[in-house]
């Protein structure tokens, strides 16, 4: 006897029936196209539709890491914990290895079956229960989309100010030039999204490498102007002025946890991108070069530039757009502004536009397709970005990142435990799109109650580590702890089902 279904349990015969065929993307039952859970954007991709290689994944991470907000977060970490710059750099690189390990786990099922995250999560949360992580992920993606749109607009505002001047009157903290830049970025992103996944891929392929060129040039100029004072200053320049009360080890692990939390949304829904890959080998190579290797260069650049601004200007400038304004070079200002704009738009496409579009399509597959989901994302995110400077940013960047990561953390543990341990990497593809009570993932009226319990316990604890003062010693660890707790509770509640399931597979 096993899993909950309408308040009862499934027999071994039912378990055998639900696993009588394990479909890959090339044997998907076309009759499922009539299901309320299906649309063409959510369907498993055929082999001929998968044309991404390792370089595409490398550029996904390049754009994710090198956005203006990504740099601002890294610079904030150098300044917040009172550690030597080299130790902060080491912590950021360490986070890169952890994220690489995590996305290899969440990306593998979608490489095999060709489905995006909101479809894959139906296996563990139920065909209706999957709407919960999809909605939460969509909300977070929309929120980040608005924030990143604001940061991209700061680069465009520099260009507009160079050629048009800047207005003095402000509304919600933004002057007229800043508002014009914000609208330009918002419209451009919609146009790029509307062009489709292939133009987005090509955009990422040139935006990612180009931003490195500009960042290296900016680093060289800062380093040259700082002179011989810069490298010695790295050991001590960040250790004063911090009010962090923990030990050095706690500071190091908190930085690692915060950087992991920054990538939380992409970690959860990495299947939205890995489904386009030709092989798992391409995924692993792209993740290796795009994460820990990329982090080495990115963190070094962030270290030199952040330390250099302290040496040169006597204050830390965490937004590269502000740094470019201080460096007296009009050609660099123009090129850097365009590049920062492209890089930040790139991360918005990768992490904050495509995933919510899939997630919203999963809510009402018959009424919302990929493009409509993207338009809904853009409209709501407009108001988030407009309020970032005057309202949202006041809670602090590090705390903001940790709260966002903590909310969805348990879904990582649940997805990984379900796929690798409970189901032994075997999913009934047809039943992911079946709304029939006899379907493998129908559970209790489409909801896996045990998955909901695991999520609730993990999420409450992970969010509490950020918001409850008595748990402040866990600062920065919210995502990792929530993911681990969610996975453990899910396994405790579901392992008997896994035993019955695997017995059935052996009997076959």
C-alpha cells in the first residue's frame, strides 16, 4: 500500500499501472494535447528542437553573474562583513561551486524529459499542487524583473544625460531622464522577449562576453589610477567600518549563503533552460565554466574595482554606473553604459522573464501561453521597478536577497529528493499532463499533501532565519537550510511510497 489518493492509498496494482510506461520526450502521448494541463510551450521538446550547447549555458550564467545588481550585491558583501577582500572573493567562488552542484541536480531531469520546471514539479507536488511553486516562483521572478529593469535603466540614463542633459524634477526618486530611460528599457525587453527564444539566445551570446571586456577595461583604469596603494589595501580596507558582530567563519559562510540565495530562483527553475540542451554533458560543461570558473574572474574584478573606489574616492561605489560617471572618459562612459544595459537585460531574460512566463502559463495552460505570461510579467514588474529606489531598496540589498531566496528554498530539496531518491530518476511523462484521478501525480484532488507539509516546514524555518532576531546567527544560510529541511521532511513523509514504487518497478 502506498500514496495518498482521495484520502486513501494506491494498491500495488495501481502503482504498477501508473509506471507501466516511462516516456521520454520522443514517445509523448499526443492525446495529452487535449488535457487542461497542456499547451505547446509546456510540452516536452523533441530532439530536433534542442539546439543549445555548453556555450549557451555559459552565457546564461555570464549574464546572470555580471548584471548591475549582481555586481552591486558582490560589492556590498565586500563591505558588510569586515573580512579581507581575498576571503570575500574566496567565499564568492565557493558559492559558485555549490550553485554548480545544485543546478546539475535540478537541470538533469529536464535534459532527459524536455519539460520546464513547472511541469517537472507536478511529480512531487501534484498536478494542481505544482501551481504553488509556480506562483511563488513567478512572483519572485516578476519582482526581480522590475528591480533589474531599474538597474538597467541607470546605464541608459547615463547615455541620455550625456546627449540630452538631466532634468531636476523628480517623482518617486527618479528624475525625468531616469523615467525616460526606465520606459525605454522596459519596452526594449518586451520587444526582445516577443522575438522568441532564439533571438534571446543570440543576444546572450554576445552580451555576456562583451560585458567582461568593458569590466576589465574599467578595472584596469581604476587599478592604474589607484597605483601601488591598491593591492596592499585589499587586506585591510574592508575590515574597518563594518558592524558585523559574528566571527570570521560565520562571516565567510554567511557570504557563501547569500550568494547562493541570489541564484536561488535560477537554481529552482534551471530546467527551463536545460530542456533546450542536446546532452547532460553540455549542461555540466556549461555550468562548470559559467559558475565557479566565471566566479573567479567576476569576483576578482569586483574586488579590485570596489577597493579602488575606496582608494580613489574615499567612498565605496557599489553601482558600476556610478563608477563610470566618476571616471573621466566619454568613450568609456558610452561603451560601458551600453554594455551594462545589455548585461542586465540579459539576466532579466534568463532569470526573471522566461521562468515567470512558463510559470504563469502553467496556471492556465488553455488560456495563457508563453508570450501572454511574459506580457503579464512585464506589466506587473513595471510598478515594482518604479518603486525600487524610493521604497523597496530601503530594506537593504543583502536582507532583500536572503528573504527572497528563503521563500522558495524547500522546493529545491523536494524536487531533488523526489526525482533521485523516491522515483529513481524515472517519471511517467504522460501522467504529468493527465488530470484524471487515476494519474500518477493526482494524489489528493491534484495536491500532494505531504509535499505541502514539507514546503511549509522548510519555508517557515528558512524565512525565520532572516526575519527573527533570535535566529540572526543563521543569517545568510536561509536558502541552504530551507532546502535541506524541506528535502528531509519530504523524504520522511514519502519514503514508504518510494519503497512500494521501486518494488513495482523491479517486478516489471
